[in-house]
C-alpha cells in the first residue's frame, strides 16, 4: 500500500529555544555547548551562527575563528526535553503512528488519516501552527512528506528553516539523481568515503550499482540496504504509539539456546509460539485484531512492531503469517537472542458460524488439533515447519509487549 510519511525536524533546535527564552539572544550568532571554561564543543548553532560557518562538533576556538562575535550559551537539557514532550503531544493529535527519532525529530505515518496530498499538506500546516502557538513563536520546523521515511527525511532537509516539501512519485527520480550522500541515516562518513572510492557520489549512482557487487563488498544484508537506499526504497514502518501500553495482550516469548542470525530458525520458533498463542486465545475464548512481534538482539536492545488486521483472528497459523509478514521486512542487524509474538486488541469471541467452506474446514482442523494436544500434551500434533526447531525446556510465559522495554 502507498504510505504517506511525514518527517518533522525542528530548526536549530537548542539554539532557537535559547533565543526564544532570552530575547537578547535573538538575531545574534550563538552556539550552545557545555559549561563555559570547559573543553566544550558546539552542540547547536543558531541560524545566524551557521551563516558564519559555525557547525556542529566544532571546538570552542574553531567556532570563534569562524565568528569572533559568537556567544557561547551553556545547554539546558531539561528545558529541551520538556519542550520536546509538548512537541510530541501535538503530533499525537494527528496520527496514532509516530516515532520520536531524536530530541528534535519525529516521524508520523498519516496513511490512514488522509485521502489526498492536499490533506497531508493541511496537516503539515496545522502542525506548524500548533507548534508556533504552543511550543513557541520563535521556533520553526521543516517538514518533509513522502511515501517512506527515508524520502520524508530528505524532504525536511531540503528547505530550512520553516520548510514544507512534498516528495511524490514523480519527484523521486530527480531527487535520487540530485542528492549526494549527505547525512543519510546509515551512511556514515567512513562508508561515504568507501562509496566515493567506488565512484558513487549520488543516491542514483548507489542505486544503479550492481546489487551483487554491493553485497560482495558490504555483506548480503548491508549491500541490499545500500541498494534500497540508492533507489529510494524504505519499508521501515512507523510504530503505533499505543504499542507501548496495550490494554490486553496474549503472547509468548522464547529465549533461544544460542543466538542466531538465521531467519529460518527464527520463523520456526515464531510459528511454534504463534500456535501456542492461538491455543491460548481459543481456550479463553478470545480473538485478536492486532498481531505484534518482537526480537531481542544479543545486546538486549530489541525491535517491536505490530499490525492491525481488518478482522479478528484466533488461529495460530494466521497469527504467524502476520508476524512473519512484519519480520520479512526486517534486517537482522545483530544476532537474535529472543523471539516473541502475540495478539492484542482482544475481544471475547461469540463465534458466528462461518459461511465460507474453506474457513469452516480449517476451523474444524484447528479444533481437532486442540483436542489432541489438550489430551496428549503440547505439540503432539504440530505443523511440519516447527519440527526441526531445537527446543529448550524453558519457554517464556505470557507477557505484554511493554514488559519487554
Ligand atoms: Mg533539527
């Protein structure tokens, strides 16, 4: 499905906040940094300072060399996070899918809230107006609207300050040709140099580079990711805000006996766990309309995502299919140590007779499987897919996704 993603980025955030709070600083070149007298670097520069060439990460004396009149201000993190919270609350009015990407950047998925490009533009203008009114009249933001996150971020980068850029399908080829490897997320300075050595300076050149060669040079996963970036492809979703505290959820997690990077192995576990979720739902007469999946990496960070379905389900295999659809889009960036899947948005199932013969047959099969497993123990009957999965004796119990974090 075509998506509409909005990226919003506050302009010269810390510096603008300081200027907003102290009118004396407005219109002047200022740099926000550490305590005065310490070996501090510039963590934010006002637009006036940027004009002199003052930039992020400069040492005190380097910045002064660019702009002798530069005023150094000690940063006040509590002030910024407080304003960021207001900023987040405003964005939540416009969508239920939102990701706080950094202290001054957010992604919003507007897909299910709009009908046209004009709607998206209207939301962007409302957002800007709300921010001006409620966060502060001296702050501005740049907004990018595009079919995915990567392009939306490119869009907000294009016009600063106070920008509003829409990248639609027709605009994409020209943008890929024109954009250099600026601060594309995932392309750091060293990678940029390596790509430059290959003669790759624009996204289009990256996208046009043979995938096999990129994979050979950077590994299968990173090679694919780079090729996607070069073609303006980004399937990464924006999570639902309510995923952090679902009202009711049934799920299972499993800690692997050894960390793995094999999707096949993970899918085996996912199916087995999903079947358990299905059995539990049916036993307690629940059906769910939202499926979540979770992977925990070896460094104990993790990735969680959910999908909402058009109807309620209680069949483990269907739950598995939804979970797998989500995970198919994921790169296994690190070895995986724990797998989880579950259903939320539950309701008690007052089951109606199924009209479709296929579904009817399937329900009969699922029911028979439950009867046998109830009688002879878990997994007496199981799908062939789960058979080659190595099991440990301890299986994680019932958890809601917010317990993972
Ligand atoms: Mg910013």
